[in-house]
C-alpha cells in the first residue's frame, strides 16, 4: 500500500536554460507552386522555422513534380534530423530537429 508505485511521474524537471533557448518559435505558412521553390522551404528549415506547406496547387498541376519535391524535402529533413508529415491531402508540416510531428 505504501510501496513505490510503478506509475510514471506526471511532471518533468527541466534545465534552467530550457526556457532561455526555447522562448519563441517561428512558423511559416507557404504554398508550393513549383520545384524551384523548394530551396526557399529548405532555407526556412535551416533557419529553425516550422513550415506549413500548402501543396494542393502543385498536386493539381503536376503530381510527378510534387513527388520529386516531397522526396527532396524528405532528404533535407533526414539530413537535419527534422520531421515531415502530410495533413489531409493539401498540407505538409515540416519541422527542424527541435520539433516532431505527433502522429497519435
């Protein structure tokens, strides 16, 4: 009855520098219209920004170019330990290494 519980704690101890390093996050909402615009998205990721990327316009225009673009973004995410996920059929969420997309 008074023994140690096997339940996980419902709090976490954070280092005092956590809030100094993570005080604000930049989020970019953009539309991908062509493969040439991938570099702009990659630069935003390298700058530490979370990107919500609308892809409907490009999907409707050229599905092969969209696949090529997504493959390149996946490689960029992998190289920088980021994350990428599709939301619905029209939006990608792409994050740098400090954020992960919850898939639950």
